[in-house]
């Protein structure tokens, strides 16, 4: 059975709906899965940021307060400290994590540094010659306690944060400024080893707030990060505070994009396979439905299908006053063909008749096999018995004029045709078929009577 245009349109609409629905579901599943993955990764990033904050804070505090002992020694006895500078400096660096060198500057001029190697340029450096460095020294003097300066560019090269310790000759009155002690911490190494540089999935920035920078100063990363930070963590440091700001960069991460692509690919594959399965199921349904509605031998519609058609036509006729008719066709002498030539020849004759009937009916008429040697033709758009009789005579003449050639046999078909017109909504389909059947048997009796009269029984052979 071929599909009607309406059925084809419906199938196209259903296919389009399936595609749209599949895309929506795939995108929903993809987005749900990716969002869950991103939420888990954001939590991981937050944990790593908290760990970085803890490491950074503890590292600065540890090195700062180790250096506090140096400042204490210098405050108590500056001469002793300078005489034993290498020993004191070596002990401090041995315990510190990120201290690269320490220096002592009486009257703000560096006189001693440890280790000396690599820091020779620092000897004799006058803080008053560098406004940036002098500002931090003066701030420590004003605060009368340690001040974390930087990051600064060192005269000997490199970047560092520096713990400035003011030294007073009249401690604890702190009226007579003597100079300062500077503890220089390797800033790049501090960032690297505390994990600031190794956060995947986020952009990081650092900002310091202290007496010199009350509105904040970005010391690492971009200031724009703090304008739209997803995470903000605070580090409490001596006489100041550092902030860690972070914006997530997970949604464009390679593995997230890979996950999104993979889920879409798997979803598309699953949707395609499901579509193929649905198509196969539909084709199987169509095949089973067609087989159930089709005569196995002649491939004409069978009794079940023609009854459905007649019920549908009668329902339409009840509303639009449409008429239709049925031709009941019986093959004369069919039993003789089966008995004398065999059932396989009888089957060939039935297929031959079916083909001829299908050829000579109109395009909107339907030929069906009811069983055995009985056929029905449903004629649509007929109004009078005269029209029906004309169609029946035409079919009978056309079919009987074309014999079946089987080996050396010429089998001339002979048809008995009866008909009935459906022009009254009160008549049932059962009665309609009964009338056509009765008319067919009348035709068959006339045929037999003619055979007796002609004394011939060879109308088939």
C-alpha cells in the first residue's frame, strides 16, 4: 500500500517534530551534565583558592616573624648585630622559606646584606634616592612596626616583597630613629610555590590594602577581575590585607568543551539510532498492516480492507449524499481448470484476472479479492444502474478477450458479474453485498443456461 499525500505530509511533520524534540532533549541533557560538571569543578577551584590563600598567608607570616628576631637583635645592640652579621643572617635564611636576602641600613643607607653574593649592588644604596622605597621605609618608621612593602623592583635585580622593620635607638619610646632592617622575600617564587600561578579554571588577581594603599593596589593579575569576581578571599597580613579575586574560566575550558561535544555526539548518535529503530518499526507495522489487508496470491486488497473501505464510503455517503456501487465478479468454470490442469494453473489464472481487472477499472475504483474465485470492484462516483451495467459489460468484454496462455493451453476467462448501487443511507453494507451477490448468481445461471443451449462446456478450455 502506497502512502497518500496526507500521510506523507504527516510523516514529514512527525520527522521534523522528532528532530526538534531530539535537539531540545540533547541540549537539555548536555547543559544539565555540563552544569553539574562545572559546579563540581567550581567547588574544586574554590577549594584550591582557599588552599592558596592559606599557604600564601602562612608563608608571609612565617618569614615575617622569623625576621622579627633579627630586628630585635639590631634594636638591642646594633654594633653586635653588624659584627656578627653573617652568622645572624645565615641562621635566619636557614629557617626561612622565601627570604632571598636581609639587609641593615643605618640612617637608611644599606651597610650590610646577607648573602653578599649577588646582592653587591645593594651595599651603599640610599633609600632616599628611591622615592618608592623611601616611602615604605618612612611608613614603617611612622607605624613603628613591621610594614610589608612591594612587590618592588630591586636594585640588584628581581622582584620582591620586603618586610621593613624600623629600628629606634631609644626603644620603647621610639623617638630616635636609627635606621631599618629589610627582609627581602622572593615574590615570583612565593607566587609559584603557594600555587597562585597554577589555578586551572580561573583567572586570578591579587590586591593589597594597607596604610599606603587605602583604596587598594593590584599587585598581580588584572584589576578587571575584581569588578566581576566570582570568588573573593581575604589574607590578613601585618599592618595590611591582601585580597585574592578570581573569575571562573571553566565553561570555555578544553575538557568542558570536549564533554559538551562528546555528549552532543552521543546524544545525536542515540537519537539517530532511535529514529532508525522507529522507522524500522513503522515499516514493519506498514508491512504487517499491508499483508493483513492484502491478498497473498494476487496482491489485491483482501476482504478485510474492502469492508473497511465500504464502511468508510457509507459513512461519507450519509453526510454528502454520495453514491457508490459494488461489482461482484465470479470466475466461471474455475473448478474445471483446477481439476484438469492443476491448482498452480488455477492460481496463475486468478493472478491473470486480477491484473486485467486492475488494468481496466478507473483510477479511483478499487479491485479486491474476496476469496476463492470471487472478486469485488468498488465503483466510486456512479449514480445510475445504467452506468454500472456499462462498466460491468466493459470489464467482462476486456477480460474475456484476453486468454491466459499456459504451455499448450489457451485458457479463455469467463466472468459472471452482479452489482448493487448504494444510494440509500438506510441500506447496510451487508445487504448491499447480498444484493450484488444475488445479482451475480443470476448472471451465473444465465451463463449456464446459455452453455446448455449451445451444448458446449468449453468456454474455458
